C-alpha cells in the first residue's frame, strides 16, 4: 500500500506541472486571442479612416489607438476614470511604439505606384484651407477610367497594375500585447524575444522587447492587415514606401 502511495505521489509531482502549464496556457492564449481580435477590428477602422483622409498615417494611428482602448479598461467603465484613463493609456502606448517603428505601415499603394498614376491638379484636400496645385493619385470616376494595366517595378519585380488596383489601400499594424499569466509569461517571452538560441525576433517584437517603453512587463508583438478602396485621392504627403 505504501509503495502504491509513493508511486501516486511521484506521478502527481510529474503530471501536475504539465497540467497547470496547459491550464495557464489556455488562459494566456484566451487573453492573446482577445487582443488579436481587438487589433483586427481597430486595424479595419484605421484603414477605413485612411481611405477617407488621403491615406494619412497620423489619422490612422489615432484611430488605431482609439480602437485598442478595450485592452486597457480595468473594470471602471465611468467616462473619466475608466474610459478616459484607458484612452490615455492606449494613446501613450501607441506613441511609445511609434518612437521605434510606426504602428501603421502602408503596404499598398507603394511610392512607385503613386508616381505612375499621379496627376498634377488644383484641389483642396480635407486638411487644407484652400485649393492649390499638387500631385495626387485620383480616385474619382474609377468605373469610367481606363482599366489598361501599367508595367510597374515594385521591390525589383515587374507588376501590371491598373488605376482601380492602385486605389486599394492596404495597411499593416502591430501592437505590443502584455503577457499576463505569472510564470508562463516569462517562459513565452524567453521563446519569442529572439536571440542566439531561438533565432532573430521580428522588427515588431524587437520594439516590444523594450519593456522600458511601457513601464516594464513582458510583451508579445501581434499584427494585423486590412484593405479597403480609397474614398479620397491619395496625396503626395502620404507615407508611402
């Protein structure tokens, strides 16, 4: 009987750490999934704002930060103490991340595409007090514009793009999600932070590794993409790559 009890105790000691690691892992992944879902929605809201505001990255970053407020509401849902504090926290995080790498990057159109389709026109954009002559990529009357593709070299590769394709705004966003479950967060962070053992971290993860930007903690980079058709002309001031 004592031998059986001893075996059970050994089995318990071996199994329980694995069981709790799996259990805590479920909790952590649930939090991470919620953060990713929030980022997906915020990214769509950001790209839609960009489509209405000439692909202005500053506008998209502001909308992205606003969309991530849910990550920082700590139970108090009052306007000032709850939502107000959460908004300021989200905005501060976005500003800190953008110090190293912009939280919103325009994937398409590229500078090469803009240069191919740009026109010089007297126009007043939404953030300008009056009309002036400037370079824009038009998006008016797209259904009646020529659909003939143009040969454009993007990243060293030749592509055929027409004006309708050129007016698709695609962005990539990232956010630093703070790992929450004790003990497990340190293990996950050691794996994703990169290094000689685990390989190089992504550019976004390298930003998230700088915990001092966010007051310490363990952070994991999450990212999202979204695409919509432009509803306003893209200006030469847009941050195109």
